[in-house]
C-alpha cells in the first residue's frame, strides 16, 4: 500500500499538468430564461443537458446554471461578480434576448455586454459568446444594429462565438413551448447538439491554458 501511494505521488510530481487537467472544468452559464430553463424541469434546462452531453464524451465539467428569467444584458452585468465566483474556469454568455424583445437601444446592450467581456477577461476567465437575433417587428435598422453586436464583440476581444443560440429551434412550433419563445426539452436537445462542437473547442482551449 505504501509503495502504491509513493508511486502515485511520484507520478503526480513528474506530471503536474496531467494531475491538474483531471480536475473538472468549472463552467458558469450566465444567461436569461432561455438558458435558465423556464417552464422545464431542472434536468431539462440547457446547462444540465449540456453537462450530460459533455460527460457522454468523457469531458468532466462542474456546471452552474446562472440563468435569470427576464434578465437583460445590463442585469447580467450588474450581478456578474456574484453569479461568476472566483475559481470559475469559463463562462458561456447567453444574454440579449430580452433586450431585443423590449426594443432596448442596441448601444446600451453593446455597452453592457462589452463590460461583461472586459471584466471576465480582467479576471482571466475564459468566455464563449452566444449570439442572439432581433425579432423583425422593430425594423431592419434596429435588427442590423442589434445583430452586429455579437460578431463585433467576438472579433474585438478574440472570443469564440456561437452565432445564434436558438439556431434550428426558433420559430418551430414543435420545438417551442406554448409561448412560442422558450424551447421544449426536445428543443434544448437540438440547441445542445448544434452547439456542442463549439463548446468542445472552447473547453479544449481552457485545458490548454491550465497546463
């Protein structure tokens, strides 16, 4: 028994990076009702289903659902420090849908999201951005100003972008709840499956930086 313990200790000393990367990646999904799982059991919300999909691929994460229904980008910025605790390795940022639905000035949304990105970068926390698209009822000019926020920020701050959180699900009645906005459990499955390659690449980058 003592020899086995000594061997493990020596292996850990010889390969400290390997010992480090076996620790689960601590992820926070900072978002609104779309990621919080409004209208769904907790196990069917996006963070829980994403964690399960990653585990099926042998990727261990500690996932925190920091989605707050009704939250705007400014609301997410205001609660950033307590929603994303110290020790977090990465954040999946899903905010902006409520801004667009309420017709909030895209300049305010851009400023709030920019502040979130800058503050996370200052804390050395990796970030993946989930894009959102404005509904058409506010007109083409509003849509163009809003929709450009996410690719602009991804390019400006060199962070990975999943272009549209609801890709493959939006406007499909079969994949949305009665309100036509929030995905069903089956809709969440599609969001997760489509986003999974982007998330895997994001987590790979985090692991590289932990070595």
